[in-house]
């Protein structure tokens, strides 16, 4: 007979030990069966598997490789900024602002700019640079995931929103700017919540871990590469790009697994009206659940229609997929200026964090704090949307 007792776990040489089969195993098996049994009952078993495979493949070829390409470029630029002292200068100039707002060193602004112009995982390329890490305490390093994600794809999202045209004419430029302000507020909330936890875990005195062999230097100094300015430039570009490739590989599991599930639970049948097993088909479960709490969502975000909730929900998995839903909503009169402000704030602040947070925290070697990072960022994204809604009401 299988031992079904709810045993207490124990530790042996740092490893957590439990019975081979326990109540936990049975609960997981039931939950797993219910989830995929329900999806299969809606889509059909064959179509469900086909959709999962096609969605994962499409995400790999069109999303992950795109992010990797961005990361390579961002890594090269970031390496140049640190090699020639720009990060050091920004740390001195911006620290008086970043400290009170975020509780982070001024060098963090380089990560904000990098992710705003590319995508949230781009901050990981900076986190591997000795000249960047030495400005941080250990408890501040996990929060890079939150602050980087909050600004990920910011430029792309903002430019996309500004390019849309309302039904009655005009523009959404003002709404997009308000959305950026909302995202900044959300980033502060997310980062501060994360730091509250990491301070308790690591304290506030220990410095960020630096790789073995790196020299111990003061904050008024920086490590540079060998050779003249030309060779240092090439070395920085190539080494930074290499970090981008490694980061792109690290995020593959998170993007493919988490984003595939989120998209299946969020998206509908598709234009054909029948399941074909194509990529991005789904059962539309999450929007149906959200309809049940519409009386809460409408006052908080002021959405013009129930369909609008699909945008922030999709942004949980991929901001690029989320903004792709907006033109049709605007065209059909289902999204107004307020919606655009909220979309901008939440798409930018969340920017697919469910599909990247796990990989980002793992890459930073703080896997055990992934749950806290996700919780903090969930609250931050909600605050971003609420702030954008309130600001839009006040201004317009």
C-alpha cells in the first residue's frame, strides 16, 4: 500500500525530503487532471495538444528569439555604458532620486532605460556585470526583476498606443503618457513590496555577490578591460552580447510553459468559430471568470466594456500579444481614452511577468523568492492601472 500520510518534511544536507508519495501528490494529480480535463473537454484532446505545441513553437520562434535578439543588443549597449563610466556617473547623479522613491541605487536607472527601450529580461545582462552589481546590496538584487519588468517594452507599448486613432478623431497621446505615469507608480509599489521581503531575508548590510576573482574596489573606481579604447569597445560589445544570448536561453522554459497556459485560458476559439489546433486558440475561461466580478473591476479601472479585460489578462503572459488586441477594441468602440491609459500602464508594468519572472529570478540565483516577486508585481500592476484610471478622470 502507498503511504498516504501527511508527513513532515525534513532536511538532509540542505535538501528537502518528503515521502515518495503523499497527500500532496494526490492533490496535484487531481488538480492537474481537472485543469487539462476541462480544457480538453472544451477543445477536444487532439486539438488541445496540437494548440499547446503550436503555441509553444510560435512563442519560441516569434517571441523568444525576438527577445533574445533584443537582449543581445541591449547587453552590448549596457556593457559599453558600464565600460566607459556612464553607469558610475548615473549612479552619482540619480541616487538622490532613486533612493527615496525605490530604495535602490542610482545605477538602477540604466536598467530602467534598457528595459524601457527593449524588454524586461534585458536587465539581466546588466546584473551580470561586475561594474553594475557593485553598487547594490544583496537584498536589492532580487528587486531588479520587479523594477526591470515594470518598464519592459515601455517604448514599444507607448509608441503603439500613440499610433492608434480614436473613433471620433483626435489621438491617444495624452492617455499613453498618463499610462506611463501609472506604470511608474506601479513600479514603485512592486519594488518596495519586494524589498520589504528581501530585507528580512538578507539584511541590509551584505553586498551583492561578485564572481570569484573580481577585484575589491571602491565606488569611486571601476574595472575596465585590457587594451586601448577600440579593443575595449569591441570586447564590451561582444561580451555584453554573449550575456544576452545566455539570458535569452534562460527565459525559454518560462515563456513557453507559462505563456502557453495563460493564452489558452484567455483566448477564444478564433475567427473560424471551431477549434483547429492552431496556435493561440483557447477556451476563454479567464474573461468569463472576470465577468463575475465586473462590479469590482469597473470602478477600479473604468473599462468601457467587459472585453477590455482581455488586454491586461493577456499582458500577464505577453505584452506584445496584449497590445495586438487593442486595435480591434478601438475599431469597435469598445475602448476609450481611459482604457488606453489603463492598457498602457498595465501592459507596460506587467509586460508578461508571469512568463518571465520565474526565469529571471532563476537567472539571478534567487529562485526561492519567485513567489514573492510575482505577488509584489501583481499588486504593482493593479496599482498602475488604478492610478492611470484616476489620473485620466482628474485630467480629462
